[in-house]
C-alpha cells in the first residue's frame, strides 16, 4: 500500500466516524422519537399501550405506575432501570400536567 492509499483510508474512517456521531446526536436530540420508541417497544411486551391523555394521571402518577409494574409485575425482566427512566420521562411529558396526583404517598 502506498502512503496515499493509507492516508485516504484514514480520512475515510475519520469521516465515517464523524457522520455516525452526528447522526446519533440528531437521534438523541429528538427525545420524542427515542423515548416514544422505548415506551412502545417495552411496554407493549406485557400489555396494550394506554392512551395517556385518556387517563387523569399526573406526571408523578405515571412514574409511580411504572415503579409499581417494575416491582410487582416482573416488568424488570423486559425493562432496564435506564429504560424505565426513559419511559417515565416520556409519560411525564405527555401526561395531564396540571392534574393533581391521584396516588398519594403514605
């Protein structure tokens, strides 16, 4: 191999890596797409997906429901703790924001 060929291959690898990093950044910045996908993919493994707007749950209520499912419904077999946080954030953003919590801590 000539030095020029090695140089061109190196440049190609660098550009390829930059393009991949840029596309991952775009995907991660669009949290609505990625967290919706996690919600749909993970939650539908155990039950039908709820119409979030149809339930009078606050953002905190939804988080408690996810925690309940992880603790009692063995959802941790399908959902990692990181994915659970992503799902909670998705539900928080799409919940009825001004609704008072239904499920009080005792």
